[in-house]
C-alpha cells in the first residue's frame, strides 16, 4: 500500500497534463521530421532511374548572368563547359562588368566552342538589371531546356546537365536543385551556415516533392524557355528589386509540372562564403521575400517552428516544475521527450547531410536550431528584397 501511495504522489493530474501536452507536441514534430524534412532522402532512395539513352535527351542551354566575376568565371566555367553531355551550350550575359570579364569570356571562347556570351546594353535600368540580363540570356539561348546557376557556383559532377535533362524528359517544366555551401576555411559560424543552407533547401525541395512547390534558388534551377515566355517573362515579379528566382518560381509553379533533382550528381556548390557577412548577404535576399510567397508553405513552416518552440518551452518548464514539487516522474517524462526529439532530428538531418555530401552534425544541432530562429528574426527586417512602389 505504501508503494502504491508513493506512486500516486508522482502520477498526479499535473503529470498527465504534461504527458498529454508534450506527447502531442512531440508527435507533431516527429511527423514534420519524418514526413516533411526526410522527403528528399526518401525520394532519392526510392527513385528508379529510367534508362535514357543520353543521345536521345534534349539539348540544354546553361544561362549565367555575371557582373565583375572574372575570377569566378575562370575558376568555375570549365566545370560547366566540360560536362559529360553531348548537346549543350553555355550562355553568359555580361552585366556591364568593369573587370576582366569580357576578356575572360573571349579567351574561354577560343577553347570552348559551346560558350557564347552577350551583354546588357548600356543605359539599361539598374534596378532590374539581373532580370534584364537573364531575359537577354534566355532569348539568346538556342534550346528550350534552360539550366541556371551563378558565376560563383560550379557543379560537383560532370553529370550535372544530364540529371536535369532526365527530369525534363519526364515532362517537367520546372526543375529545382540543391546548392551546397562549401567552406574551405572555417570561421566562427561556418557550421551553422551549412545547417541553415540545408534546412532552407530541404523546405522547398520537400514541398515540391509533395506537390506544393513554392520557390527555387537561382544557383541551381531549371525551366523551359517556352514556359518562361508563356508566363510573360518576369512580369509577375517586376515590382521587386530581386525575386528573379524564388518569387518567380512562386508565382508560376502552381500551374506547372515541377520536378526536383536531389542526387549527388545534380548538386552545385558555392565556394565564396568565407565569412558570416558574405553568407548574410546571400541569406537576406530570401527572408523578406517570404512574406510575398503565395500558397500554404508559410503556414506549414510557421506551424513547425511554433510547435517546436512550445515543445522546448514545455520541456524546460516541466523540468523546473518537477524539481520544485519533487515530482521526478514529470522531470523524467520531459527529459525522455527531449531525447526522442533530439534523436529523431539528428537522424533526419544527418541523412540529408549524407545525401548532399555535407558533414555530420552532432549535439551542436541544439545550438544551430536556436541560431536559426534568432537569425531569421534578425535578418528578415534587414533583407534587401523590398516591394517597389508603382
């Protein structure tokens, strides 16, 4: 009787309330991780790569807009121009560069006959210079299948173009890919930068796999030239200083056939992030633009962060309360729930890291999650994208 009575002291109403609350929040979080965030990994593992004769795949035009990126072009263009694909061209649009870009392109053109370059006319509107440059490149492209990246990016495989061409062969009009941040010299926040990049890509790739595409990133993105002109080019995003990739895809994807490529051969990598400041300039471009996204994606990921924050708060308060009232059943429950959440999140994050060739994350994940929310809050108010007045 004394034993039963002592058990009753722990399994109180407060215990069952905490059990119900934390279990519900934990269940929601586990669903997010295993159903939403793990999507790219499961998609690639289950993908049956159809046998395509490479000679039967459609030709591809790679389009790059460049301004004062001569050194990046020298470093990265060969990896694109030497792709193992029989029929492709690379079109580089010089956006009024004042460095050696023009000379660099001419010299590379002597070695690579499939390299073409053009330029943005002088006196063109500065605000939408990138959109104008891409439009010029798209018009100059000979092929309907267009693949986009940036001068400071390069493919991690010589099968990069082929992976996107296969997706186009599956009747896709838009194809989204992953861009890896490759940091050669670690800095104070380099681990977090890689984590943030992984989560950012995982969100839009997962939603696209689930049939709810909401954005893409111009560092690894493809779509059809015919689709671009059917949508009247960038007319839907001309009121924004940026948005030629994420907001453009958001505005047109709901009515189009969207695919993803997440194989190791389809990845591009960025080597220029050598400080937190450089990463912030890349990151801030997208944060404020989120408020203009159409569709349910904003709510989906708001619910994820909201339930995660409430879960962590409930765990901390339960542990504190459990110690104050000497109810160690509540303390144990909270600790077990936290360990389960951490284990599931580490499992999923590291599966994704393995898929995209990133290094594993360990207990520093807890710190990264805190920084992720803190930096999103800080940066979105300083983002460079803003809606222009008519």
